[in-house]
C-alpha cells in the first residue's frame, strides 16, 4: 500500500497543531492574539482585521467574536504591568500612555468564513498581568470600574 506525500503532510500537520497549542504560554497567547509590533500595514481597519484574525489563527474552528490588536513595541506594552501602568484591582493594570488599537468585531456568524469590521483608535489599554507580563486584554471599563468621578 502506497501512502501519498500529501496525506503524510496533512497527518503531520494535524498531529503537530494540538501539541503547539498546548505549549503556548499565557503571555505567548496574549502576544499572538493582541500584539502587532510590526504594525502590519493595511490602511483599511476592516481589511486589517480580516487578514490578522486569519493569520493569528482566531478563525478556526470558530470565529472569535471580538478582538483588539495593540500597535506598539512589546517592551512598552509589557511595561503597562509595571511603571508604564497603574494597578487598578486584582491583577489589572491601566496604561499611563495611549496606544493605537485596532478593534475587530465579527459581522458574520461564528462559523467560518469569518467577516470582521475594524476600527482603529488611540486609547489607554487595560491588561491583566501575571509575573510582570500581560496575559489578558480587557475592555477599558474593567480598569475604570470603581473610579470616582472628580468634580471641579
């Protein structure tokens, strides 16, 4: 019985993929899902979202509904967990500086093919940190929770 090289390659990829996913640390997953240090140039935020969500493997087996990409240097993003951020509650930190962030929202069903709309804005980011590294991106409302409004 002869086995085709294409079948062997497919079998290898199927077996290798779960092993890779299991070895990804929370910090590595955060980087894959939320950090774009190269600012992969695409002037249209919607086209950027559709490309990046696919490239970063957030469209299989289902489409991730919401995701944000932080554009900046990794060291600046990591610094939010220390001097570059303000501790809010639990392990959440709010950045002192603003970052360019592209927010991606699913427009189609959660089954591929995925179709996203995108919007890029400058804003402060909210991240959960473990051992000095960001491991979870949260909506800014998570970090502003409990803030007292000041009256002038």
